């Protein structure tokens, strides 16, 4: 277990490395505002999970603090409690609705996700959290949705053949690689050359002056076109500091209940079908008056409908467009969709987590989703600061698998074997906040990073998808 002094030093170094790629002066001044406190929770993991959480959350918080300082000319202290940061890796585990815990995929019979051994003694992880993906995997493998049937089916095929078959059917699944195997893979080698947060200038334009009210981001409009977790967390993070966030969901492809309650907080939500001409016109009007757009669909999916980064920059010069991908938007895997677990699986992280030759996901199960969300929000703030200084439209890119690679780059530690066999949430005791909502009384993790002058908070409780009209307030 890393000592508190070592962990504090590692977080500060990680934050500076994230920020200084884009703004050295910002990183040098902002890091002085950070305070880390409390006891550091331990995990049965060789990876520095709490350090990674505090670093991603801290990078976002300090980018917001820099925005405030740039406009107001005054600094704020930013405090992060280690316990709250660790709990933010999978906050849904602590969420309650009218006193009852919410299941991960309420009312849905998901695929039996696990590592299954293949004919050539590799380990394959299929993902099927939605009915169409679950059914696709079961049809491809020609088996029932039980661990025993899936084990027999995967044991008949070699890992590489399975991976290609999954990709050809646009099904998410991959086999576990070591870190070196992933670095030797063409997609892993390309990702290794990219920054953790990519910021590309889409077009030139005049600088846009920064403005704030009583809160750092209360003059920003954010259009949330994301789904699942990472994309919506980008927008939810911006809402922590007052941004007006409007989430648009396709009515026939809604996220599960627990994800909706978790990621819709602080937002208004509306239905939009981007295949419908009338709804397309509404979405263009909203995009033309937004400051930030967030999306996390498969690469080029929105661009084919006229809502990609270049189309957004044409509609709204000065836009900051944030994309979340599974494997990056270039290279042989650019068109592949994926989920949190596959980033851990292919990058070597799952093999490092494993015991007795069997890979495993991190004890918190989720990792990339929330950390990538905070990194995407950091990128949005850095791009907005650039827009204020030099003008232009920007495309911010973050990637689930790249996040797993970054976490491994933080180094390894001795895992706490005393925690083996128990559920990670049993050892955590985060502070929660209660609020009334359309879902009843909710208990949820509040914003982790707290500010001395403008405390982070969500002004709106989570609402059901489609609860509002598709327009700005």
C-alpha cells in the first residue's frame, strides 16, 4: 500500500503531467491550490486505483479553478477526500432509491459477462449489457445464457478467431492480453503515441471572452449526446459547476435505470431521434447555440447523421466537441465499439489483476468509465481556455482503453490480500447526500472535489429520460 505522502506526491505529479501537455503555466499555478485529506482506502489490486481517481478528478477540478481565476482574478482552494475519490470509481454501488440499493442492470437480463477460456488457452471477455448485444452474442456462440453453456461454447474456438467474429458482427468482445502484447498490437502501439487527452483545433475563429456568474460555469451550455457512462459523466461533471446541460436520448435506446439516475443528475433530459428529419433540425438548432457537445457513440456514428465534430464546428464556430471512444478514432480498431471492461481486458490491466492464471477486472469492476469522464471534462475546460485565448473550434478526444494504459503507467503496488473475497464497497464509507426526485428519495455520492469559494453542487435532481422539451431554458 502506498503511503499517504507518496500518494499525495504521485497525484500531484500525475495532474501536472496531464495539464502541462496543454498549458504548462496553468498546471504550475493550479497544482498549488490542491489539498488531499483523509485516509486512503485500500484495495486488493496491484494498481493505484485511488491515486488514479484523485488524479483524474483533481485535474478536472483544477482546470475549473483556473477558469475561475482567469475571469475573476482570484484563486480557490480545492479539497479532495481520498475516501470520496475512491468511491467515485463506481458510485452506483452506494446509490439508494427510497432506501433500497439499485441493481446494476435493473429489469434487464444481461449476458453472463465473465472471462471464458478459449481453445488455445486464452481468456475471452464478451459484453452484452443490452438485449440486442446479449442476443447477438448468444446467437453467434449458439448457446444458452448460462456460465456453463458459455464456457463450453468459447472452449471450441481460438481467441483470435473469436475476436474477429465478434468484430464482424459489431459485437463487443476481446481476449485478454499482457501489457506488452497490447503495446506490440497495432492499435495499442498507436494509442501509446497519443496524449491521454487529445485536443485538436478544428477551425480558426475569434477569441471568445470568458464569463462567469456566481458559479464558474453558469454561462455555459452543454449538449449531452452521450450514452452509457463515460460520455454522460463528462457532461455531469460540467453541471457540478453550474453549466446548463441538456441531455438528448434516442427514445428506443435508453440507458438502464441505475445509469440514468446516476448520470442524469444536474441535467434536463429530452428525446431526440437523429434519424428523424424533424428531430435532426431541432438538434442542429441546439448545437448551433451550445458551447460544448459531448458524444460517446461508435466512431463516425453521429458524423454520418450530420452531427460530427466538423459539422458541429460549421454550425457553431467556437464549439468544443468532446468524443469518448473505446479504442481511439484511428488505427485498425477505430470502428470497433466497446465498453469499460474491454479497455481493462486488452490493455494488460486485467491480466495484472488476475490470480492463478485467470484474468480479472479491478475490484471496483468499473474504472475507465468514470475516470475517462473526468478526463473528458478536463479536456473540455482546457479547450475552452484555449478558445478564450486564441479562438477557434476544438475536438477533445478521450478513450477508455487509453485510460487503462495510463493507470498502468502510474506504477504498481502491493495488493491488500486481506480484502480478498469481499466486496470492495464493504470497506468504503463515503459521505452521501439525499435529494428528492421523480424517482423518490435518492442517496448519492456528491461532487468529490470541493471549492473554497464556489462549492460544487448539482442544482437539478436526476430526471427520467425525455422528461423535458428539447430546448434551452
